[in-house]
């Protein structure tokens, strides 16, 4: 994810969403209350890959076999064709995945913002229900001390050598396999993040040479981010080959994890989820090798596959299938709690996916995507970009966030135009267009009237320009500013977070 150095940590408080209030206390009894005829407490395995485009997997129609191990797993799972994230950036996306909330509600709308402890996370909910919780993550922006995402985890591994920097997917897989060999307590919740498809696209040589495109598209040097650029290489398809090699390498590591779980007898009766935090831009909209800008599908559309424990799936009649209904990784907390029969008074923005898994059709659900102005420019002159996503359509809107004025609206038919190459001009005279616009109006109006019920901690780079909105919130006492430690700056630069 590319975040210009002028807005690395730009903040959470602009235009948040007010769908419901999150509790500010965490009573274990309320979190762990079991209701109904709940199944036995299965182990829960959440396997995620950083920066993985769904359409670069054969599971979603890609011609290259980049993820054979994941594809084999998906043959036993429910595959969701329309899974999207609300924000195409690592920390906000994972915070939504673990809280079931939109970024504006949990407060993390950029990588420099810390998830506040008043948020109730999925590992905390499961821990209160008797689960042992463990995370193995290799993206340094998820580091426990600066991200807040370690809440509720008994084990949280985010580096290979204790130096505070992120490790590679191989490092994390080694640590994970050792943890499994030590026979951790059960039932457990296991969460993984494997970073390797993230820039700089440097797979091991065996995977670097696996894919060789015969096509050529020469790019101008300034189109290639410094963290991605290979000296003398300007052919776009060489970078695609490298990216796909990273995906294949990650799939091999996931295959080792799956094999270990099977060897230990922990696989068949586990609740298993595979997904990603966001995708990657590969030139479709003249954006290359990045994933923060705008709300295009190449960034927001992610893979999602869920498999219930085998015996439970058979009993409930949930068979492997493809589902067209709209969903999000943000739906995982309510899905898991519904499956386990655990009541919780957190009012999620996500919803349980069990009805879709059982065969329910699309009900016209709409989800919000965001790219606020404070992330686009430090002076606030660039408009914010938002989108209302349905299963088959998408309405994007540019907004002057100083006045709330709509500058432009564009519609896309995602059934006929999945890569958003053929925009449809918004026509206020057409009822379908007006209905989408009114729904987006409602969500954005809620955003403007909401303030998080907690003080937000934001990490800034020592040389960045502070957005006027952020400075105003600091003066009002609604945020606290901290400086990114010097030793982490070069790591962030290497990953492309600082340009």
C-alpha cells in the first residue's frame, strides 16, 4: 500500500459512520453467553494473505495456477464471488475484519492509527468463550505495540528475530509450524497474515522464474514506485510475473500449514476461512503496483472462502458452492458468533454469512467503500472518493469534504464490466440511479454527524505535513499524536508506505 509521506497517518475522524454505538466496556459474561443449540467449539483458522488480488487466483478465473493449495481447499468450501473490503489499506482492513465494524466506527482509517482498546475484537470475544488465541503476522504495520490489533491474543508473533520489524511469510510459517508442533491448547483461534505478495515483489528464484510472460508494455520510470522498481526493468509484465511468483510462493507456505494441521488431526473438524486484506493495482486505471488510491475493484475486491467443520456442514446441509451475494471480511465476527451460538451486544456493521452459505439469495445489500480526502492530500484540496457497492453495481462519488458538495458520480455495471473500464454517466432521471444515490447520501450523512467515543492515537512521520483537519482535532483534544520511531521508518519505506 502506497501512502505518500505527507499523509502516512492521516486520520480517522473525518466523516465517520454512525450505524450503531460500540460498547466501551468488555464484560466477559456478555461476550461469552451461549444461546440455542450450538455446535461443539471447533478450532477456528483464519488464513489471510496481504495484497492478494482475487482475479490473480485460478479460483476466480485467472489463467495461471498461482494458488493450487488454496484452490484444493476451496473445493470443500463455500466461495464468495463478491467479497469486498471497506478500505483498501492493511491496518484499517484488518481492524474491520477483527471487529466487524466500518473503519470510521472502529477508528482506524489509516495505517498510522491505533485500534482503541474500547473496541471489542473477535479474539477477545472468542477468548471470553474459552478459546486460546494466536496470531502470526508478517506485515510490520500490524505490530502489536503500534497497531492495537493484538487485543485478545494469547500469542502474537509479528517478527522473526525480535527486532520489531516484520518478518517474511516464510518466517511466520516456520513460527506457526513450531507452535502447532507444541500442541497448543484447544479450542484455538488461529489468525495468520502472510505478506509476500506485497511489494517489492521479490519471490525466491524458484518462484521468480515460474511465470514468464511473452508480452511487453514499456512503462515510464515515474509510473513505478521506488520500492518496487528493479534497476533497468520497465516492462510491466515482468512485474506481474514477479507478483504472481510471490503469490505462488505464499500458496506453497499455506499448503505446508494445511498439511501440518491435517497431520495433527486439526483440519477436518476446524472452521476454516481464507481471505485477504485488499488487492493491488496493476495498471487498469493507470495506477501501478499500489493499493491505496481510490476505490477501484482491483483493490477492494478480495477472495473469500469459508468451510465449516466437515461433520457440521453435512448435518446443516451446507455444501461446497459459489455464492454471488455481496459480503465482506467484515462479516466474519458476526458469522463466527452466529455459528458458535454466542450472543454479543456489539452492534456490527457486518452480518452473518450463514444464510448465504445455506442458499439464501442476494437481498440487495449495499456496502460503503471509502478513500477520504485527508488521505489524498495534506492540504485537503483533493476531494474524497466514496462508493456504494451492490452485488452487481457500484456508484462512485467524489465529494468536496469542506462543503459536502457532490462533485461527480459515476455508475458501473460490474456484471458486464468487472474491471470498471466502461463508466456509466449518472442520470438523476433514472429511478435506479436515484435509489443508489439516496442510499449513499444516507450513509455519508451519518458519517458527518458521528464522533468516535474515544480519543484516537495517531502515529505521524517526523517529516510529514499535518492535514488541517487532523490539526483541528488535535487542538480539540480528540486525538493524540505520536511520532513513528526512527528505526521503523526505513522498514516502512522498503514496503512502499513512504515515498
